[in-house]
C-alpha cells in the first residue's frame, strides 16, 4: 500500500533532520552494539508517512537486510485487533460489555478466586461479583499469564500448561475457567489471557474461527494482506529470526528461527491466540492504526462507528484509576504512570505523570518481542517500531522512540 516515497516532513510539520536522527540513534546504540538484530521505524502525521526506515538484518549480526517486506511476530499487538473484532459484534447487538462472561462460556459461572495456599494446595472463595465482558477488555478479570512468576495462580497456569499449542482458543478458555482467579473481577489490573477469552467469545458469537473473522471483517477490508496467525509457504522466507535476552545473565540467544525453520509460524496453528498470535509488517499495522486515527474508516471501508471508537479510547478502569493504581502485574507493555486502559489498549490520562512528551488520549500497546505502536489523536501522529527481542522490557526503546519522535515536531 505505501509504495511511494515518504512525504516531505516539512509538509506535515516535522523536522527532517530530527526524524533522520531516529534510525541513526537505534543503529548506533542498539544494532551496532549487538543488542538487537534490527530496527524498523515508521512515523506518520495526518496519515502521511514522514519516516519509514529499516536498519539491520534478519539475524543478529548476519542475514539479509530487513525492509517493508519483513514479517515480524507482533505478539500482544494482536490484542487491539481482537478487541476491535469484539466491538464490531457489540455494534451489531450480539454482545454487551455488562454481560457475564458465563453467558458465552458457561464454565465461568463456577469460577473461584484464590484465597491462600500454593499451586499444590489452593484455598479458594467465590468472587465478589461475576466476571463481565468488560473485565476481559480491560485486564481486570483476575486472569493472568503463566510466565509472570509472581503468584501461586500463575504457577497453576504453568502446571496445567495453559496456552499449549494443541488446543483451540475455546478449549483453552474452558480450562482457564476451572482455575482460580488472582482477584475478584474489577478489583485489580493483571496482564494475562483475558483477550484470548475475548477472542473465544468472538468465535462463539460470530460462528467463525478467529482467523477467518479477521480476514473477512478486518485485515481483508483494510488490505492487511501480510497479517495472519501464520506465514504461508510463499511468504515464509520474509519472517525474520526472534531472540531472547536472559535477565540474569544478559545473554541473548535465538528463540525462534527465521523462515521455514520457524517452529511456530510455518503452518496454521490450532491455538489462534487472540491475545498474541499474529505476525505483521509495519505497513500493514500502519493501516490498522490509520483506521483508528480516522475514526474507524480507511479507503472507503468503514469497520466501526467513530462514536464506538471514541468510546474504546476512553479510560475504562473503575473510578478513573490508572494502571499504576490498580496494577499488580510485574509485566506490562507500557509504562503505567498516568496511563489508564481502554477497550484494547492503554490510554494516557495524565501526560505529566508519564514523564515524557505526548498528549492525553494517546492510545498504544506493544508486543513481547519489542514491537510497539502509539496513536496520538491530538497531534495526528502514529508511531510504529519493530525488532524481534524478548522480553520487551529488556531495553527502554519505546520511551526513547517517543522522545525522539516528539522532538521532531516543528508545528
């Protein structure tokens, strides 16, 4: 889709020299030092791309140069797409935010809450109220991730192998309902499989598997032809390698190979992970972000009403709290000070508290392998960044990207 050269930055109020400093910064500080294999950066304003740069290679220290064709594992940047799918069904009257989750997945009618004990001897109690569909959107459901390593419930997830690849999204959701929640719904913010369960509800309500719903209703109409839960054979050589940095030793090792050697993406998975399963390109994901910035429409295709999208980009945490106020999770994809949570991503509620330039109302999220996007509706700026290093908390690349981007604004 953006097969032309980027626009002149002056025309959209951005400083070309300062924009050019962004890829140079990441090349000097991250690629040349061997911290990451590559860095892809895209900045647009008013829908016009002012910076699109691809630095580095598909492997750490070797491989082919990356480019617009490079396919990245976007992990949790899947979450806003699944959330959009659910709200499209909301607009059709097929679900409500105040409905109990058990209305769609009956097993959740009997879900319990952790009270005490360890993974081998857990004492539970009934939740203070039922889990609502809204709780899934906002990560206030009490559902967690097994990789958190901070609570007996996430240890139970590991013991029960939640998220294993041989089960479907609906099968995983039903097994989740048999495990205790970390808190009563609505009480705390815990990052976890909530959007996976929401994806299962999308399947149940629509009667379509999640990949087919995306293809027919979102990625197809938006022309996001490289965004899928797997990479077909004719495109597999465009998938780059993914790396993992050990927090204790600092050693970086290969987590998943590039191309056809990938263990996870060379064929359609059984588990269509609505919270983190997609791959994409920068240009594809920019089209998704541009649709959001333009109020739910792009190139004549309206996916959702502008009022519904405006509603999604509000802070939906109880009593206007921030992620810092409610958050118990040691892992999140964005800084939590001055940031609430909407229906599918974080929302800046107090830009001063974030300790960096920006705008209230900015909508953003990221992925485990250090992909990231933000949409600033006040400045009409979209920023997207991608490399392939887990976890995303390894380096402060996201904050640095935003600092450099806002420094490039002239008017």
